[in-house]
C-alpha cells in the first residue's frame, strides 16, 4: 500500500542502455523499423521495376543474415518477392501497352534515380568557412 514516505521518492532515472538480455532485442527492433521504412519507400513508387525489387531484396538479405528478421517472416518475404519477380514482366507489358515504351523507360529511369538518391542522400551544402554571416545594420541619424 502506498504511503507518504514512498510517494515522495523520486522516479528512477531513465537509463538509455539495456541489460545484456534486452540490448539485442532493442537493436533488432530498431533494425526492423529501419528496414520497414526502407522497404516502404522502395515499394511506394508508381511502378515496381525489377530494379526496385532488387534493391528491396538487397536490403532484406543482410537483415536476414544478421537475424533482424525472424525465419518465418523471412520465408514469407521470400515467397512474396518470388511472386513479385514473376509478375514484373506482366506489369511491364501492361504498362507499355497502356502508356508506351518511352513512358515505361522514363518510369524505370526515375525509379532508379530516386532509389539511388534515397540510399545515397547528398550532403547539405555548407557555406564557405571564410564567408561571414550576413548582418543587417540599422542606420540612425541624429539630425
């Protein structure tokens, strides 16, 4: 039963590290979240090309090897990837018939560029170190 004596005790400090049992679980959860964000991006385009699927599988394989993905989930993802791989040529044919070869090539090209930009983000431009920040001075006259 809570009493006034133990109600006044401060909350235990939040420790950002985990014990040896929970640290791998936290690491695995973070890796799975990162992988989920990456796969969501790779599968979110207007057209799923073989390049997109290859990039997604390229992200999945290291995660499976590291154990970030449970074996049952890995089997499910492998099955889904195989199904997607078998249907890409059908989607390509359908896309070309509906929108033309040039449109399909442009979609694939855009997808490849977007995947590259996503995986290799360009660094933010830095101002030259010898350039001072702009300062606006207020001029007052004593007339």
